[in-house]
């Protein structure tokens, strides 16, 4: 069933405060990842691969780079006369920006009314994974569920804001939901992906509005655990929830593992991104590259090891780059040494510079800086 009855909604700006270094000039959705992708590529590609062909992307601010990346949605086969990709900028009462998830959804009420899909899939952009939403929908229908939440089993990601954790019975039904537990143990923690019938969602949103209850997790999920059939779907396999600059760095470094790469970038369910036509990467005489992901359009004249190199990067002669994430169009001069560094886009690092961090504290260089 390659075309289904689900409307996709992606929140592009949530969780920005957790990675403020990376979101000062962009949304969470447009944070670069893995050499050539943006964070939004993962939920958007998962939706398209699962047959969801109408997707609304909710924006709030700093979304110029996101719009440049998404364009008309052609790279995801969402450039269509009917349905397709919709950018939903901020609008609401008194021209004020919405501040909660519930206010956000109420602000796009007219978009919901114009949509004919029976179900709504809500997702954030801070989790990198490859998931089959078609299977989530099938389990949702099979369980006769009103709401299905998607969770991951394990330790809570550090600094995750108000995490929701679920107790689940043998049938998969949620029996208890806690918010922000304090014990350092393994939980079934939510990754902010929810499938719900559109009519029920609107009913719950109106009810929350009338009670001035604006917390989605508490007022829509937790308060209705005993009232509705709320089921949980476990996300298995590799996933990375980005909650800090350190977790962002570790998620990129995880791609050094070939098994993780094969799982995340599954050829049967590919992750799509905006196409940038570039020349092949040029490797100079005497250059050396080990266990790294290097995108096209680069010029590598030095040594690269255990690093993610985005498109258009130039690494000069005699320079050593190890355990680094070097974003698009960064220029690194000659005879420099970089270790555990995250370099944002368009950075210039001059000759004979030495920058060293650690795996638990990588050095971050902001966009368009000159070092």
C-alpha cells in the first residue's frame, strides 16, 4: 500500500535550545548531518517511503535555509499538483508566535480542515532513524488504537526536555505514562512521534484550548491514558536522538560503523536529500584517508581519519583532520591539526592552526568564522 490515508506533520523548530550552537541561524530541521543530509531528511524520507504523500512542515523562525533545502519537494517526489509538500509558517491570534505544540497545531486548523486524510502522523526532527510508518499504521489499525506513540527502549538521552516514558502491557497498550522521571534506569521513552485519527486530534485540541491546557504530552496523552486506547510501537535498531552538541557529535561518529550505515541508509528505504551537482572529490598526491565519510566536491591534500567531511571542503597539504565533523564549503589551510572539532559551514581555518577537543567536549566553530 504505497499511498495511504495519513497526513504527515513535521515540527521543524522544536528542541532548538538543546543545540543552540547549531540552531542560532537555522532550524533544528535544517541542521546538517552525516556528510550531505539535513535532520529533516530522515522523517521526510521515512514518510515518503511509507506512502505518505501529503506533508506539512511547521516553521517558526530562522527557516530560510530550510526553505532553500526543501524547495518544492522535488527531491522527495513531493512536487505535485495535488497533495505534496506544504511549508506552514507561523500564524495565529494577534499575529503572535505560537509557544506550545498545541497552539502550533491549532494555528494550522485550516490546513487540517482542507486535508481529507483520516490519520495524522506528528513527528519532530531531532531523532535520526529509518522507520517504516506503514508498519506503525498497520499495527495502529490492528490494535483498534485511538493513539499510537513511538518509543525507544533504553537509557534516557541526556538533557532530553520533559521526556515521556511509558509502561506497556503484553498487548502493547500503554498503562501508565510518566513525564520527566528522575531515576537513571532504562525506560520506554517517547521519541515524539505520534499517530492519531485527525478527528480525534482536533477534538482533543479544541478541548485543550477551552481549558487553557497547552502541554501536548500531559494534556493530550497522559491525561487520556485510561480514557482512550493508547498503544505504543517500539522503534528497534539504530536511532540517535540529538539533545546536545555532544550527542550530535556522537551520532555523526556512529556512522563510522558500517553496520549502522547500512541500517540507517537502507537501500530499500533510502534517505533522500537535496541534490547538489558537484565534481568528484579530488585526492592530492600524498593525501591519506582512513575510515571516513567524504562527500563529493572536496579537495583533500592532507590526512583525514575517522571524520565526516561534507561537500565542497578543502583540506590543505600537511593538515591532519581526525575525529571531526567538517561541514559544507569549509576551507582548512596547510599544516594544521584538528582533532574532535565540529566546523560549521563556510568556515576558514588558516595555515598552521591547532584545534583540539575531546569526545565528550568537541570544539565547535560557528558558521562563516575565520580562525
